[in-house]
């Protein structure tokens, strides 16, 4: 305090401080020249936001390997515990200094991470030098607020592409694949959770929902207590990390960007337009500052989403290289998040006119995340969409993907020109940017994670890429990535082996003609429709089954043949390429075995002939009439 006061009282001393600072050994730990200049030449009461990057960094892949068998639900908390054991001892001295300075009014916006070993603080040059002198601090990163959201002016034509461009409605209708059960953290300006299209699609933290009614932003549950012990009081639906609010548990959109991106993920069309890719999924609103954001706010948001077990993180934001983002720490945060089982979907950036290795922003440049470029409604790449490749050769400790050739980015693309989505807090508007493309991919990822929880993050990324529609130069390229995503193709290839019979027509007249409608998902597999008949002895199984070949025709007829042997026989192939179809079962008069009359036939599906019905969920029963 004495030194600060003295400098304030005598401005002439500033130059002396500058000279002194430059000769201090910790000065070399200030990573950016701009930070060095601020510390050396700026006024002593200048508040500067910095991140302290500590020496020992937790690697969640390594930590995870030490756990042995652990459930997906337990993994995030176990990782936090292990990581805290690494981070807390190294952070202790710094946090002691910072809390003392906070009491003096010289420190603010304090954040201690465990996703990586980082502490963020807004403080004075003098304190920054004191912190940099700590042996545990590897370096100090300058982290001023930046406008990281990725909007573009678009075409202004007002034409919009709808979800049909990526074939999401196909999956909704044919397979009821809407992302049910998936949670997507949208790290953005907040989400208007009262919008009619979103209010029923907002994640509710079960650990804080005391009355268990699942009501979004339920005043009844605000008791001022951190009931689930996650470190956040009354975080009913998410959190605001922007330090600009007195109610950080209220992640209401304080702009419009986050409501728009949230709508593209889960908007359910209540207000009139079906703008969401995964209308059965839930959004976890994670708010950062209005358009202007510190890097560490986003890292805190990732840490929260990971701890609260989100399936996907959608980030329509990025730092261009001119802002000198801490690429290594971004990559470590992304890698640790994904190691915990959360898939990260991130915008490429809106610097499409910049070619070469400066175009894709950070963290869209992180190798293992799913990076998204923007297309228009005619599958042209948007002129603003950032292009790859990226390189990491000069970023320790990674030093990989040297250029040329660098690493191909983006990974996939999706519509992002004049995209219609939700606007706070009712109705819709069109916006453009890789910001708008990204939540389409996050929604597709949510659908995939919903139907295939067995797939790893890397496998989900590979699935999205493998089923994209190739545009531009043949194969993987640095504009479209693998191509424009296609939810129908993704489902046709990756839907689980499963068949559901959901409708059975009534038997008519004296004959027994009836229709079975159902789904037998996934192309390239033979499906067997098994029949069993039971009368006085329910469950008596008849032998046999028949192969229903996969082709482009939806309808197939099955003819009941005989008691001993295949009881169904198809005379016309069925199931479309995706394996969605309906079957008309004809029981030809005279071919009905007398023993079946008056009995019940149940239908189910199986993966092999003669096996039990191993993947149907709703076998149906029909009485065989004479
Ligand atoms: Ca409640
Ligand atoms: Ca809590
Ligand atoms: Ca509470
Ligand atoms: Ca291509």
C-alpha cells in the first residue's frame, strides 16, 4: 500500500518503477509485450486482468487412467478431486496474496480453476509482479475482455434455410431422434429461458431443484444454499460467469446472441417455427459477459459444464490470433473437458477472407474439438467462414502439426447464413456467422449422444464427419471440412441396432390382414421378425423367422406359413436404406394352421434368426381369428 500511495502522489516515480520492473526476474514471466508495457509504463493503479498459469498442469487423460472402473456420472467429480490435489497446493500462495489485495480494493474478478491449473485476477502492476515472482507461477497471461462472438452481417436477403437443410426432421419423424436425454451447455451471452420455444428445453439442476418439479428458474427453490455442493449457490439452470451481475445464478441473456444459438440447438417450435436441431434435448445456459469476454470466463464455463455432466458444449466464440490468446491453455482446457466425456463443438471464426494459418480462431484451432464452418442454404461455403489449416508447431508444450501442411480445419460445416432462430424473449430473427452454424452441429451431436451413449467423444466427431455431405474440393478440405452435416445420414449409419413395432393394424374380416408399422433402424443389417403364438400357454414360442432384406422399398408382406418352420415369409422386400419401414402381414386363408386359431401371435424383432427378441421394446399381440 505504501508504494502504491507514493507512486500515486508522485507521478514522476512511474518511470523509475518502469525501469525497476524491467530488471526484475519475474518481468520475463509476463507473456505478452503489451502486458510488459502495461506493467512497466502504466499507472500504478491501472487494473489489469491477467491469468496466472501454474507449473504443474493436470492431464485428465492421465488422471482418468488411474481411476480404473468408474461410471460416467462419477467421472467429473472424481477428476475435480484429483485435479484439486494438484492445483490447490500450487495456487495457495497466490490466492493468499490476492485475497489480501482484494481486502484492500486492489484485486477483483478472482477465479481459481481446476480444469487447468490457472488463477485469474484483475489487479495492479505491482501485484502482478509480486504474483509473477512466485516459483509456482509458470507465466502470466494478459487476458483483457475481447469481443469473441462470431456474428457476420450475412447476405441481408432475409432468405433462411430451415432444419431440412441438414435433414433433422427426417430423424424426428422416422426415429423420434430429437436428442432426448442430452444436455448441451451453450457458453454464450446467456439464454432467454422464458422464450416459449426454450422454456421446456432448459436443463434444471436436480441437486438444486428442491421440490423436484423440474420447473425452469423456480423461485421456490432459491434458498441461498449450495444444496448440491458444487460450489455454486442456487445454480438452478446454469451460471453467469461475467462478474457484471449481482445474481450469477441467473443466466438470462443480456444480449441476443446466446438466445439465438440456444434456439438452433433445442428450439421446439412452440412459437411457430421449428428452428432447433435437437428439440428433445436440454440447454444448460452458461453466460459470459455481453459480447466482451475474458478467456478465463469461458474456461470457467467449460469447467462448470463439465462438472455438471453436460454431453455437449456449444461455443459460438473465438479469439483471433491478433489478440494473442493463450492457445496452449485453451487446448489444455478443451482436452481436459473432452477427456471427461464432454464433446466440444466450436465455431471456426468469421475471417474467411484471411487465408493461411491465421484464419481459424482459438479455440476452434484445437485439434481434437469439432470445429464448424458456415454454409449458405445452397451448400456454398459462406464467404466469411474461416478457413484452415492451423498449425501448432510454435506452441509449447505441444509443438505439433507444423505448417505446411498443418492440420485441416474446420472439421465439418453447417448452415450459418441468414439463420432463423429465437430472439429474446419471443419470436425469431435471422443472424449470420459461424456462430449460427455451430449450434446446428451441437444439436446433431446431442442427437448422436442421445441414441449412442456408448460412443466416445472422438467416435462422435468421426461419425459427424463420416456422414457429412462432401462439397468443395473432393474429400476433406479446409473450407467445408469433411462436408455439410447430414443428420439423416448420421442416423442411418449410427442408429443403434434396434427395432420397435409401434402400431399394429386391426385384423379384418374373416381373414387376418393387418399391418405392422415400426422401425428397424440402421442400414446394412438383416432384421428378423419373430413370431410366437400362445393360447392357453402364453409365451409358447414358435420356431423360425425370416430375413427382411434391406432395400429402398418400405413395404413388405409377410405370409404366415406353417406351424413348424418359419411362420412368417416375406414375399416382397422392405425397409428403406435407413431401415425404417412398415410391414403388412398377410395371413392367407387356408394357410392358417388350425392350431393357431384363437391364439395370440406376438411380434418382435431380433438380430438373428431363432434368437429371442433382443432389441424390440414393445412386442405387440394379435389374436388369430378363424
Ligand atoms: Ca423446483
Ligand atoms: Ca449448487
Ligand atoms: Ca439451493
Ligand atoms: Ca470437400
